[in-house]
């Protein structure tokens, strides 16, 4: 019996998942486990049915690589996995894999909070020295979300009372929690403590959720905020020539890092890129109309890195295509019904969509999904170890294609009003058939003189 227990224990591994809120989750899996098993443990721990914009990542050569959940964990931890034991944990990270244009697309409060938390940390590490004013706006939104309305003192014209109130305001937050270290050094703590409450006070009455949504929206304007960077080299044998390829909401940034400072070289929208190609660790980017711009060639750490970077680019582009109508619709609601873009109630979105009697069948939805917007081909490696070659072609056509319904299943929740923390009962790919219904709801509300909110 003891030998049987010992054998079972030997066949299990301990995986520790670090969450954005500094919590961690320990789970035990079999030695043949795949990424999905760890993901299921995370879902159960958080009490949600879908992580939406998050993915599991492993740190490899100073890069976060997002797991292919269908692959065995041994592929990511190598020989160490086979020699490991239940006592030594293997580390994974729950990180934002897909940044979004609007926080309203994240309907689960739990997931939205995690997204906000990670974005907060990105802001604190930002090196966008030329966007100083934006950091004050972000700090004000974060303060409103964290502490609520700024406390009001007794109004008086006496100079002494004003100074007391000023001192009171200086004590309720630490600049280190809301501003990058370089900005604190540039302006000084006293300056931040004195002027931040003014902007914070302007958000009086804004709820915590609205403040979080506002923070998410404003953070999209930060050059190095909502972006995932991958390290590359300009020359294969020049380790010091560091190039950063950044996957953003709307495309790709190419930056060069010199002495710890980033310099933006290229800012490509998805429509400005013709294709990505890699062969081994050689990674190529071809821009649309590349007669003026030569093909960009960089070198990753390995073919393993190249494959995962290309996969991330493919999925990010596809999510951008699948959600652009949703983003457009949310923008219409905001423009028609609110003065502030971040004050838009999700329940109103659901009610408006439900008024359109959206009961399209699975077959009806499938008829609208005719043409692919991204073509991805990957040649599997031969047993003899031949070099993997892959290409990703981008096509911003007007039709939508959902390659993996699971990646956008959360959109069905927006359409049908189901609980975001319960199993989905409706097909997630019904989203593509609803765009015209959205417009009809808006027109109907306008004709009736009703507010869409």
C-alpha cells in the first residue's frame, strides 16, 4: 500500500499560480497534465466560468509566454518537470493576454477587478515620461476607486483652516501607490500630495465601478500601458541590441531599448501589417505597401518563442476583429446617453439587447460566419527536427470569423444576459448575427424619445 501511495505521489506535481492581486493558488496535477487542468483550478478558485481576457503564462528567458492550454505542462518546464516532486512548486502566472478598448466588455466583476489590478501595476512601471498629465488623471481615477469621495472639510475663508484642510488631504494616500518612481523623483512627493486631491475631488459621486472603467479607458492612452512586450534582437549574434515587440489593443509597437529607456520605432495598426512570418528564431514583419518600408527582421530567443509570439499575435488580432462591433455599439450608447464615457451601465446594455428579441438559432448565426479574417498555417515539426515555419496573414474584411468560440464566449453573456459566473447555456458565436439588431434597438429608442440608458 505504501509503495502504491508513493508511486501516485511521485506522479504528481505542484503548480503555483501567481495572480495579479498578489495572491497565489496551489494545485496538484498529474505529471501528464495539460494547461486546461490548471486553468480549471483557477476558475474554481475565483468562482467564475471564464477568465475572458486572461491567460496562463510561464516565464522563459525573461519573457512571459502564454500557454497553449492543449499542450502538456512538461513542454513548458522541460526536464525539470519529469524530475520534479510534489514538494517543489512550478510557477505559472495569471496575466492579461488580451487588452480591451472598453472595460464594459469584461462583464465579470471578479475578472474586471483583476484586469484593473494588473493595469495599475503596469502604470506604476510605465516609462512614458512624455505623458505626465495622463498619470495625474489615472491617479485620480484610482484614488476614487480605492477610497471613494474625497473627504470634505468645513468651508471657510480663513487662511488657517485652508492649511489644515490641505494637511488633511496630504495624509490619505502614498504617491508610490499611484505614480511611477521617475515621476515622484521629478516632481517630488509634496507636489503630488498637494495637487492630486484637486483632480480626485472632481470625481465626487463617481462609483467605484465607474472609476475603474474610467481608469481602464484612460490607461489605453498610455504608450506602454496596455501592451505585452517580447524581447528580440536586431542581429542574431548581438545580444545587446534589444528590440521590444509590443502586442497592443489595436496593433503592434516596435520599440528599441537603450540604457533602460524605450524609444518607439514603429507603431503599426492591424490594418498596416500584411503578415508575420517566422523560421526558427528569425521573425519577420511585412507592412502593407512595404515599398517604402523594408521588411523588418528580428531574432527571438528560440523557435519555441517565435511560435508562441505568433500565436499571441493571431489571437489578439482575431479578438480585435470579433469585438469591434461591440466596441462601436458601446461607443454609440455612451455618446447618446451619457456625458462621461465611462458612465455606462452594463445592465442597460443587456436590457437594450434583450428588447431586440435576440433569439437567433445556432444555424442562423453560422450562416453569417463565411469568411476568415486571419489565415494561420503552421507546419508541424518533423521527427527529424526540421525548422518550423509559420505565417500569419491579416485581412481586415467586414465579415467576422470566430476560429475558437471559447475565446469570445463572454460576448454571449452581453447579448443574452446570463450570469457571468455561471455556465453558458447559449452558443457564444451568436455574436456576429447581432450587429443590425443593435442598431435597430438604438433607432427604436431614438424614435420613441427614450434614453438608451
